[in-house]
């Protein structure tokens, strides 16, 4: 299985193992500020967009072409949150009088799984941030400690 491509910013944080020079992607000339939330997103999704998009834009992990993916994350978040707020009981009673699992539990589970998957694409999960942080330390140099004094 091939490794999926990663954004240049993420690759730069991890460091480049090869000796070939890497070219950064072209700078977005047309937009100097973070893209606005798409108008079709519900209010809860727009709130989430306004919470995460500026930070992603500031560190270069969001561009204009990524808006659909971030919108999908925000829509999943809104669905998860709305279903979670509406859930009042873990079970519902059927017409026959039996108890069964509330249907909103499936909606919550599916939307949470989608949300976590999209969040990983933008480094919005603890695991994704750990992967970024692991690549941020420079490799040790053979010259480390060269100028240090003698050990006592």
C-alpha cells in the first residue's frame, strides 16, 4: 500500500528524508484571508467552521480548494452535535411494547466516525497532532555537544 500524499506544510514539519530539493506549493494570490464558511452549511456547522478554519488557515493547512473537505467535517460535527442534544434516552419503545436502541445512537456514531476521519486530514485530532509533533524535532547532528565542556 502506498503512502498517501501529505500537504507541504506537514511534510516540512516532519522533515524531508530524501536529498532532492522540495518546492513549496504556490502561494494563494487571490485570497489574503481565510475562506468564509459555505452558505449551505447549517448554523452549528458554520460555528465550527469559524472556530477551526482561521487556525488552519494561519498555519497553512487550509486553502481555497480544501473548503469542501472542511465543510464535510463541519457538517458531520453539526449532525453529531444536533443528534447528541436531541437524544434523551438510550432506548425507545416499539409499537409492540419492546425496548430497542434509540435510532439517534446510530446517527451519533456514524457522524462521529466521519467527523474524526475528516479531522485527521486537518490535524484536528490528538493522534494527528502527535504525528505532526514527531516530525518537528530536527534530527540529531554528529556535531551535537562538540562545543560542550568536559563532563564532570
